């Protein structure tokens, strides 16, 4: 019987998730009273794959 598979693509190899990761970062920053950061500032930190 095949088992279900759960795949996380956090480095952007399969999907461009930088905008989602940026929004998640901003939600957490706001929860701690910090200022949101623009996507351009986060995008260089994620993506590009291995």
C-alpha cells in the first residue's frame, strides 16, 4: 500500500514561494510589534534552489 507523501519546497526549486514566505515573516514581525519588510528585501534570502 503506497504511503502519502508531503513535500516542502522552501528553496523555490519547484515553486516561487518567496511572496508567501515574506508574508509569513511579516505576520510574525507584526505579532511582535516590528515593522513589515518589503518583498524585495526578503526575496534575495530565499529561492534559487540548491
